[in-house]
C-alpha cells in the first residue's frame, strides 16, 4: 500500500480532463491497426537495409546507413507500445511482436516493461522517474544525454548482470522481487540468441549482422534520444499529467514510424488508449494539456534557451 507521500507524488490529473465514459470507446483494441503499422515499419526497415546493401563500397553508404539507422531507432515505438499491451487485441500477438522488436532494439522485455511502468507512475518526479533528464541541465549534459552513453551503460549492465542472476541496485528498484526469476531467465534466452547469431556470423564469415543491425543500431540511437528530450524536457517537475508532458507536431512519416508517440501528453494522460486512437484523443483534450510543441527543432530550441549554466558543466561530472 502506498504511503501518503508516495500518493502525492504519483501521476494524477486524468480525471480532471476526461471521464471514464469518454475514455472507454477510445481504449478499444484491434489487431489490424497494429499489424498494419508493424508490417509497414518492418517493410521500410527492410527497404533501407536494401539501400545499405546497394550502397556498399560507395559514398552513398553514408545517407543509406543514416536512413536505415533512424528507421531502426524508431523501433523503440513498438517496443514501447507492446510494453503497454495496447497495439493488439490478441495477447500472444502483442507478446510475439514485443519479443521481436525487443531483440532488434536490444532491450529486455520484462525489465523494460517495469521500468517504463515506473516512468508512467512517477512521471517527472525526481528520484522516482527512471527517465528523468538531468537536474538543472547544462549544454554538456544535454549533449551527453543525446550521445546515448548512459543508455548503453544501462544496456551493458543488464546484459552482463541479469544472465548471471544479478541486478544493479540503481536500476532494479522498480522490479518486484517476484519478477526477478523471469528477468534473469529472459536475459539468458537473449544471450543465447545473440550468441547463436554471433557464432553463425563467424562460421559463415559474414559481417551482415554488424552491417545491417549492430552499426545502424548504434548510429540511430542518438536520434531517438534527441526525439525523447522533447517529451518531457523543459516541462514542470510535477506529477500533474496536464503539465509534465509535451505533445509535438511533426510530419506524417514521423507519426507513422513513431506509432503516434508525438501525441505524448495524450499517451501519458491515458496509457490504456492504443496508438491508433491517440489522434482522436488529441482532438478531445488538446486545449487542456501542456502547450503543444510546433516541431521537434523548435522544442529543442526552447529547451536549449532555458538551459541553466550554459556550457559550465564538465563532461566528467555529468548526471546520468
């Protein structure tokens, strides 16, 4: 049972914007919308991968690799959506897609699910929200966050610790003890799958996994970190869902590849609403939430203008 202090720090505000009756029709799930987005996303990923293949040995590899990397980075969207269990009506379909995209994106399914649930429960509450940006962020900390160093440090920790039944205390506070066996078991399965891919690549003397998966996965993640700064960067540190999250206008392609996650205020307000209904939810509540960002570049311009102590932090003392 939550203490009074925890309850005052838990996300609130939905009931002040929408009634349960208004949410119910928007929360209906179906398999078709999720399959269209998933198949479309993977088809675009295959197409950019083919561009990489065609451009090998030429300077065209640079734009082809960037395109492939960005599309792969957007796989965070189905990872995120499936962690909520909302993109498909069928549970087995949701979990199957979840495992596929988690393997490509290099995150552990159960561990991510609990970490992200904690982010929703304690959005913008420092010390509780695992996805908080650095306090009093400086330009160096902004660059450090976008660089993905901390993202991959966390990834290395789970990959090195979890298969051997260990968990870093700084990362595991949101995992119920009863779920640890599942977390460790999944990590071992993932390690075996990655090991088989590596051994197959060595046996067949193929660089394909490195060229089409590992390199673009590393190259693309800074773009996803940059996108994610806009979701909460510069928003008030309050549990009030009407204020602590930002929706950002963008292009139709980004809406598709990001599975409508630019409607981020609406998602935090009602996480049970599937991605395909977020546009309708936006029309209902857009005047009652944090002001909508006009574009990602404009939002970042605002965040950078508001940064405290511009350029004064030293890289070796940056927050995680």
